[in-house]
C-alpha cells in the first residue's frame, strides 16, 4: 500500500482501498493491504486500519456478500469447480475471520484508545451479524446470534494477563441491552468454568476481570419481559429463551455458581460477599444453592465470616434455610479485634439486625450482651459510644435479660460465673452473671462514655435508641465535637461593681490605705 506523507496520509490511502474493494470485486486482494496495516506497531495507523475494516466488512455484511452457512476450508473451495461468486464469498469470509481475530488480539494492546476502538468495532460486527446471520436457520423462526464472535469478545475481556477494568467499564453500556446481557452471562459462565483448565494457578488479574464483569451484570428487579435488544429483529418470538426473564435468572445463577465453585483469592471473596445480599441473592432462580459458598466463607473467620453471615441470614430469614450454628458463628466473631477492623460499622449494623427478633431465647441474648460488655472494658471511646446503646437496646427488646442489671433477691457471688472462653453461648452461663462491666465504665475518663454507661441506672425507655448515626463515629469526630463545644458563661463574683483598685472612698479599705 502506498502511503501519503503528512497527517492523514494512512487514512486517505486506506479509504481508497476500501472504496476500491467495495466497488470492484476484482480489487479484492487489496484487503490484504488493509489487514497488513492492522499488524503495524504505530498506534495511529492501527486505529485507521480498524476504522477501515469497520467500514469494509460492515458494508459487506449489510450487502450479504459473505458466505452463509458452515464455512468450508479456503483451499478446498479454491481448488473446486464452484462458481466465482461462491469462491469470492468464502474467500472474503475467511478474511473477515482474520480481521475479527486480529481485533480480538488488539484488546490486549497497551493503548486504551486502540482497545476501545477494537471493542466497539467487534460489537458493531456482532450487531450486523445478528441482523444478517452467517449461519442458516435450522427451522423457521429460529433465533440466531453470533455466539462464536461474541464469545471471543468476552474471552478477550476476561484476560489473565491484562487488567481490563477500564475496558469493562466501557463494555457496561452494552449490558443495558437484554440480549447482550443474556449472552454475556452464558459466555462468561463458559469462560470462568474453563479458568483452571491446564493451569496450576490462575492469575489474580483474571479473577479481578471476571469479578468486574460479573458484578456489572444487573437484572431488572421488577418482573417484565426483556424488550431492549442490541440486535434488532422484525418481531420477537415467545419461543426464544432470550425474551423470558426466568431464563435470564437461570443464566445469572449458572454464571455466579461456576465462578464461586473455584478457590477464589481472599480479596475477591470479600468483594463477592459485600454484594451478595443486594446484587446476587435477589436475582437467583434458587438462592439456596449459595449455601455451600457461604458456609465455606463462614469458616474462614474474621471479616470474611461476618460478610458471609449476612448472606446466610437472608437465606434463613427469607428462604427457610436451616443453619443451626448461625448464632454460634456470630458469637465467635466477638473478640477485641472487632472494634478495630475495617468492617466495624457493618458488623454492628448486621449484629443489630440479627438480634432484632424478640423470639430469640434469653440465654442467647444474655450471652451476646455479656460478651459485648466484657469486650467494652478495653474498647476505644468511639466504639463504646456504639456498643453501650446497643447493649441497652438488647435489654429493651428482651426484658428477661434485665436481671443482668437488677436481680431482686439474687444470691451473693464470689466470682463471675460467666465463662468468656466458652464457644457455645448456651454453655457460657451468662444469664447467671451481671453486667458489672457497665458500672466500671461509669467511671470512664471520657464523659460521654460515662454518661452512656449510666443509662442503666434509670428505668430504660420503651423506645430504642438508633445506633445508625454512631456506627461510623471516629476518634477524630469525637475530638472535633469536643472542640466545638462552647464553654460556660462567665460567673459574676461581685454583687457591686468595683471602682478603682481600693474601691470607693467610703469603703473600709480606702479609709485605711492610700496609693502613693
């Protein structure tokens, strides 16, 4: 290809080649020149070549000049005695496949402009192939979609070597279309299922890309028939799976279950658990199938167990799942580190939710109350301002536990019967103990903590105190709040204002002393 000097020379030269191929089949070999520029190392030339391929093959698809059906090998067709038109269409379709393969390789380029342009061109080909299929329908009204081309696009996005988070953000706009979302879920499920094939260890980059794509898929919350299609159809058939929301739910479920069956890195596991209750469970056809993943995560301990308990609670509360060790697991998470972890606010929000039922047995609530009070002895002030109202709320919800602060005719105790090392709350003997820790905290150095701990000295009100505004409280905010407090007004110390250093002349001091 002869290139002109100066800016825009490659664009004009490629434009002439595209016009020549479209105008005369005898110039078809010029396609090789266009595809050769796609192999260039110059970013500007690659972009111009991608645009030229988009124009060329977009026009050929729209005209129907590519071979339709099971594609035969190029050598066999060229050596045969079939007509020139058929040979041309088979040959040009092979060039089209070469172009698509190269565009898929460009998704791994370092230049984001090149990757973005390659993605938009491939998605344009997906749309045109859907409207002008390159395969013959098996029966009348058969739903046709370019599955192979689209799988290559999704496979390129789920790279194991390149972080495609920005490119996946661009791809998110296509997920607004129901058919693209449906086929993305199917393609992603297949790609993720084969993630460990032939690999001793899957790179973290792949899991990051996979999570970014999967978490971008969002199903409609209201029951409605999918109607926004990227590939336009004259009319939609009720026999197509893609037009039924229940099929979308099945594909969504299969996609996530195939992803979660792998041994995920801890950071990816945490990200999944954060969105499980809100973005995954509500859209699954069978939410109870998540129990294996949540139970495994719950056994890991720490913040991961906390996040997993949220999903388990939803399954127990809304889907009648039986998980006898739920509150035992939650009780085991109460240790001194809970006041210092990143998810402290989320932990107490969820603990408040889990213990909100008035039907919980008194021994269980007493065990949680006593464990929180014991941990409060070494907690920082910002955590205490959340824990103390929380303890009072538990006492309000469960009057049977108020014996922990006032036990009429109770026995004299030489030692606290509560066993803090007992893992089973039923065996901790918390209901036999008392909340003496709150009395100790009434002498806390911080006045607000002392005031909060003194709330149990009076009869507790019926209305609970909302702990939501206190969950995100930090030491810096407490310090700033103290600085913003106004000091007391000046207190007058003399009834009659003084005049002069020795007072008035009639005053006793002025009669006996003078200033000289």
